[in-house]
């Protein structure tokens, strides 16, 4: 295993086994054999040694590496090997806290989690069971974020979350602004779920309805273009949120009838259903195929029979004739409204007549009149698939079944990436497709075997994962391969090669899955899929973040361009020896400079200073080929993502990097281009958009002086009124032409001269700090929480005010973010593990040295 010094240190720190005293007791070779033998145990006994050798060789040559949980946990007790999990968020306290518990278990085992919070009712919505109001999705995201903060993954790394809210949720504005205060929701990447209808409404400047997920009714409208422009603005300002194009994702869903993030209509376990053996309780029919009678005719369910869909709020429907039924709000029941139609439980009205069977005769249909519809708490609920009729008899009533499988909730995916740089053919100056094909076969077999040897955190995840057997084979080293091939990243030649290469990988991966299905069987839900040939896996390819494993392999991350060609980093601190500053130079560039006799210490120092070759006196062909993220226009970033997406079963993790001087319109155009080119999502990051720069390319700012900006003649701003123990504080925040905070005026309505003077002094000093480049978040951090002699509750801010300085801080929060956040701020622009720079790529913040990642 050819490892760099840094790769070895990463392995020692995070992957190699240690004894009780923390001493490393495993070599990299030992680790690879541990992983290879564990995964090969899924094969037939007579084939295990052969496959263990193949797995070991692929990893030892750095041709292929699996995701971090597999490297860390394979061969260990309760080894959880998957990387990412999708968990449902149901609109009930039981459901939310069940998911929170499962999230903690997953993070502890080494995985990351994704949630769509769109099923939660909006902030302020009535909760009849408690006579209270709902706190909304964003507040529960903070709960999940805090839990993630205190649960360390496998004792080695902190967990990470993806949070999604659909564009038609009433709290979408709060969600878009959720991360405007830096270091809030730090363990979340957030994305807005975008629908085609919304994008069309944006283009046509139409109104857009915001829908309460509990009632299914439009509760507010907003101009679609205004909402989209807000989304663009906050992505420009902070890098969040990203976009997920839900309908584009759904089009590539391999399972017929399944809907991503669907909400299944359900009934409770104590519901009687009519079978060919007579009435039976739902709870007795879970997990087994059964014949149901509908209108007296037999219909077979799918093999799974009734299946649990979670813990959800249910309603009790009672009729004048004495019959009743408990079901979720979205369950469809046949109703007589001048014609027989399906009506959701939530839309039923008192006096409605619903159809029921008379089981004493020949299943004659009669009508029952509804006399009450009441909330009946939350219960475990179930659904069923009944092909041919999509309905069943529940307590005598004719109700609709879901018509879809609950596929995405509780699914997990194990990932692995092929190192493309290893398949560069020096003699032909091309890609070695023959050896690449062999590695694809090994990698697909490896990832499929992981499913069978994995120790899943909860039974629901094991069941959902094995139903579709999804795997995620990806790549790394793309930018370095282009360097070797002397092809500019921002060129049609590179786009065409991406199309060809990923098409080859995806096709060969599917061929491997077909071959595996012939020997081991297709995934259980294959007959409901889009595939004509039997497949072992419902999906095979993805391009996931490869931060740490690409660092081990010593290549560029995923399909990202290199962030810098040279930089300095801190070595890991060893006992009391202090720290060592090391210089990193891209190895492909280093070889090229040496081959051309261009290498010199002065040139390296200049590259270090400027970050790229763009403004350095080197041959033009080097400048064109050895480009970095900020040398490439956003348009080419998106074109590259779209080229790979064409041949990816799942999705592509990539960051579209913008220079600091990029405009809001630049981000708008990027979002539109990503949608039009068929990307499944997009994440952007404008250099320096955070108050503390993540990674500075070029000269450091050490020793530089703060320069105060001159005040323009005219500024505009907003004023907030905050309650204090000295009277009302009127706080005005003025912003400059690019909406950046510029100055503060603070005035107390009724107070003594000294108190007013102190208040004015705080405003003047804060204004001086803002005009000198200090972040408003730093000002808030310094003032927030300062205590005084008397506290007072400000009902408009929903916050306790401890003093005038605290009032100014919380007033600024309201003016900047739209709300006050009472969480502790934790910030830093360097890696908390090793002190090296952090970069934003593959949709996440990660360390270029030790592999620390805010995405786990």
C-alpha cells in the first residue's frame, strides 16, 4: 500500500485499531485484510479466499476504497458498514423522538442521516392533543443538530445530517434563513426540495401556494419568483441552502409506483380486514401474503402482506349505524357525493355517506352516515399492496391501499470509490478500460457483499436495505486524471470524456449486477422495478463525498477540481514536540514541473502565494490544464456535474465554487442552468461568504491592517423595538449597497442620561467594527448574554433580555436572521482536529489534511 506521510497519519488517527491505552495495534495491511476477510464472508465458503484476495488487492493498490465506516468497522463486533441512511420524520412527538433515537444509534455506528422535514406541521399550527402550538420543522432540526453534536460516530468522528424541506411548506422562508447565522445547524447540510411546477411558476412569475402538510390545504401564497430569489440570495450569502430537484430525482427512481418521501395512507393494527378465511386483524397479517376479499372477489396481496409505516396521528370516524374506523388523515375512503368518489379522511364532513359492505349477504354495498370525526392520538399504523384493485375492506368500509412501497424511509447505502488516476495508461495517454472493467467487477461484488455482512442499527433499516440492495459505486481522482491526460477541466473535451467514462462505468456495473443476480438472486423488489433483466441491486452508481478516502489515496476528491495546487498545512502534533508546518504540492504538477525542468523553490513559493498558475509566468498549456476550482467558471462546474449525472443511478455530490465577487445573478443563473441540464441537485459556495474565511488562497492576512470604509451619503436599513428593563430600545441597522451590515444606531426611549450614553457608545463602537470589516456575528457573540441587574421578557422576540448589550445583540439577530437563536455559537475557520485549512467541496466542509468533515 503506497501511502504518503499524511495518509499514514490519517489512518493511524482514525482507522487503525487501538488497544485500551490508545496505542495503535494494527498496520494498514492488517486493516485491509480485516476488511477483505469480513466482506468476503458473504461468499460461498469455497470462494471466500479467492474474493478476499481480490478485495485486498484492489484496496492495497488503491484502485478502490470503500466508505469510512467499512474501513473502520468491518471485522469488529457489531460492525456497521454503511455510510448513509434515510429516516422518516413523522408529525408526532412519538415519531420524532423515535427517529431521534435511531439517528443517535446510526451516528454512534458511523453513519450519516438524511431527513425530509416536510411532513411536520408549521410553526404556530394548533396541536389539539395538547392545546398548544407546533414549534415547526426548524426547531426540531436544532434538536437533531444538538444530538448529533454530542454523539461521536464509532468513537472516531461526529455525525452529519442532510435536512430537506419542500418548497411548498409554510415554514419554507424560516428554513431558507435557518443558517444565515453562522455556526447554527452546523451538523446539517440543508436543501430545499424543488418541484417542476415551482420552477415553471418561477419562470412564468406565478403565485405559489404554501400547503399545510397536516390538512393538505393551501394556507398562504407567495410569488414563486420572490421565493426563488430569496433562496438564491441566501445561498449567495451563506452557501445554504442547496437545491434538490425532486421530480428529476423521481424520474430515475428504479422502483415502479414508489414515490420518494411519500406519505402512505394507513390503518391501525386493530382494524379488521376481510380475507378468504374470514375477518382478521391487521396485526395478524403483517409480513405474510394473504388473499383479501374486496366486493366479494379474491385479490392477493404482495408477499410482504401488511407492513408497518410508522407511528402517525390517526382519526376516529364514527357512523350513525354504529360502525367506526381509525385511519390516517390521507387515507382514501369511498364516499357518495352525487357520484362515488375517493375522499381523504381529513376532507370528510359530518353527514357524508361512505360505502360499507354487508358481510351477512352477498357483499351488498350500503351507506353509513358519518356523525363524528375526532383525533384519536398516535398509533403504529400499517398499509398493504393489493395489485389489481388497490383497495381493501377495513372494518367493512372500502378503503384505498397505498399503491406504492415504502422504499426510501429506512434505506441505507454503502459506498465505495474507484481511483481513476490509477487507470491512466502512460503508453497510450488514455484510460486503461480493460483493468478498469476488472476493478468495477471487484468493487460491485464487494459493495453487494457488504449488505449481507453488515450489522444494521435497527431492524427496519435491514429490511428496507435488503429489499432493494442499493449500492453506490463512485469515483475519485477525476481532476488529477485530467491533469495526466493534459485536458482542461473547463473544456468540451473534458465534458465528452466524463460522458464516455461514466457511461462505461455505469454500464459495466449494471452488467456485474445482472451476473450477480444469476448466481445469488435478484433484489426482492425486482419484479416491481423498471429493469427487464434480473438485477442484484436497484441502484449501483453514485458520486458521494470522498474527502477522507481520497486523502488516503492521495488524489483529488470525487469529480471536484483541486481547490489549490499547493498549500501549507500543520502536521499532527506529536506529544510535546510541537507542530510541524508541511508544504503540499499536487504530485502530478510536481512531476510535470520536474520533467520540464521548471521546478524551483521560488516557483513553488509563488504558487503557494497565489494558489494557482493563473497569474504565474509558466507556459500557457500548463495554465490551461492545471486549473483549480476558482479558475473554472460556474457554468463549467455545472456542465461537468450534468455530464456525470447522465450516467449515475443516484446523485452527484459536488460544490459549485464561486469567487468572492460573484453576484446574486450569477447564483441565480447557476441554479437555473443546473435545473435545465437535468442535475438532481446543486450546492454553491461563494469564496469568503462566511464571516470567517474557510481557506484563503494566496497571501495570508496576518499582520494586515483593518481599513475603515467611508460612509456613503445615503444608506437604508430597518429598525427594531426591543423591550429592556430601562424602557424600549430602538435599534437601527443600516446596510450598504450589497446588503452588508454597515452601521448601528441604538436609542433608549426612557432612560437616564448615563444609560443612554452607554447605549449610544455601544452603537458607535459596533458601527466602527462593522465599517472595519468585523463580522456582525462576532459583534453579536461579544454582546449576547451579558447580564444586568434586571431581566425582562420580550414577547415579540420570544427571548429573555438580560441587559442593554444583550438587547442590542438579540435585536441585531432579529434584524439579520428574522429570529433570535439561543444556541451557543461555536466557530472556527481551521480544522478542530489538526488545525489545517478547511475547504468547501462535494457539498461539505472538510479538512485538507486529516480528513475531518462536517458531513461525517
